[in-house]
């Protein structure tokens, strides 16, 4: 698997492209491209590398992680997949953009389909196990790839920290329980790819993350 990361929009969201190196079939996780320039950068990379976009995954439906859903669907014909528990954020998309003083130009599109805890997604050689990790949002999801020894966690864990829980429908205790029961049991050397900031590992967070010391 080839992994490419882009950092998009004012909230500095990590957008990940996962590509099977034999077929060039590609998964996009959290397309955060908001401006025309960001969309151009993403498409230029896709086209230069002859990638075939086959799947779009949302770790959660906060606006900064789904800005590019419409663009990807309209340009490449692939709708996004995520949790039904976060539909509130699609239904109130423009209200939330206004609250955070973000540009308002389009409505959010519905998800193509819903996934939930325990589902397994397969594309070419890539296998992603869906883990429900609510707390930052009710429908937070992580995508664990055992063969690649990595997990995409959205805003559940950030390097040395955790996602905010003071936003709409966040819950601190629920978030910590998600981390304790779904993420910390993963192998210590599992690489954590977060929705913002740098990557980390399960072992590093166990030893250094102040929020996790008493779990």
C-alpha cells in the first residue's frame, strides 16, 4: 500500500490517500479540500499518478473532514461512506459552518451508504476493519489495517492528546472509553494516523499521552 497525506482547509485536516500499488485503486479518507486550489492539488496528484478512486471514507462528519465529499463525488463518481450516527452534522452543515465562521458555498451531500462497528471493507489488497469510536462525535469511526499495521483514527487520538469533546454532541467519558476499549488493545507498534497533526503509535500514546495514563 502506498500512503499519501495532504493537509487541507483552515482547520488543517489530514486527508489520506491509500493506494494499492498493483492496481492503483485508491481509498480517500476524510477529503478536506475546500478551496479551488486545494481541489486542484488533489486532482493533479490523482491524475499524475493514474489513481482510480474507488472509495471515500469519513472518520466522522464534522465539516472540516467532509469539505471535499461533494467534489470527489461529482468529479470521480464516488460517494462517501460513514456512520449514520453523525447525520446531524450533515443536516446542520451550513449552520455549523456559520458558527465557526467558515465559507458557506454548498450543502453537504448525503452519504452513499452507512458502515458501523465490526464491518470489514476490502479494496484490492487493502482490508480495513471498522471500529466505532464515539466521543469526539457520536458516529466517530476508526479504520484499522492489520496487514499494514496502522489505524486511521480521525480526531479520536491526536499526538499527545485527544479530540475535542466540547463541540456539538461530544462526550469526554465516551471518548476515553472508545480509546480504552477499541484503540489501546491494538498492538503497541500500530501506527496512528490522526485527523490533525503528526502520526504516532499506540505505545507512544500509552506512555506519553496525559489523557490516557489512568485508563
